[in-house]
C-alpha cells in the first residue's frame, strides 16, 4: 500500500514537471491594437495620421497611413518605417519594415518577450491555411518566418537573410475576416450580374 502511494506521488510529480517544462516562461499577451489605436478605430477619429497610398491593386478599399511623430523602434529594434492600414476607414493592421541581421535578432527578441516563445510543429503549414492553429509556430522552409495566432490578433515576423530585410505585421483577425466576407459577397454579386 505504501509503495503504491509513493509511486503515485512520484508519477504525479513527474507529470507536473513535464507539463510545466513545456509551457512558456511568460504568459502570452495579445495586443488589441497598436500604440494606443485599437482594432476597428475609425480613421476619422485620428488627427495624427498621414495618408501614404491606397491599395489600387486590391478591391478592398485598403488605405495606408503613417503616423506623425511615430517612434521608429520597438524596444531596441529599429524600424525603417511603420505603416498603418485601414479598411473602409477601420484600423486593420500595422506593417513594420526593418533591415539587418542584428536588427532581426532584436525584433525577434522583442516579439518573443512580449508574445511568448515559439513552439516547433511539423503540420503548421497545413494548419495555417485552415486557420485553426492558435499557438505560435515557425514556418519551415521560409528561413526567418514566425507566426503567432491569437483570438483577436495575429503577428507575422519574417526576414530574408539574402536581402537583409524583414518585416513585422500585426493584424486584426476580426477586421480582416469582415473584409474577406465583404469581398466574397462582392464577388458573388458581381458574378450574378452577368
């Protein structure tokens, strides 16, 4: 009886240690926007944005802006530029360009510290297309490419060692899904017109 109790305690401790060793050291945080602008905020309410261009190749009414006085850095990572995109006037995403191997490492460190460690997964490419993946994962075969999926936000960090350039995009899942649904409906209506 005593041996069974000891074995049960040892096995329980072993299971707990296995479970806790695979967890990230910091809980994942999920941004609800970027630098004080929440996802879905109307561009008309923001006075410090300057229009850069409208995406003419897309039928999505997507417009890009920069922010006056924006700090071109995230922690120690230096950005070349930061673009804010608004779909039909609603804040949808941020695109941050950067250069250099050291800078990539700085961006990677900042993102991992803020949003959690990346876990390896063989099936991540298939799951990306289905949209079911919720843990951050590296994309195999793409070099420096990492993705974090949250309930409301997704982050993509990529870097080309050949070009020494990379980018970080932070996107609202809700606004992106609204845009996708709108564009699909628009295509259906267009198809019925013929």
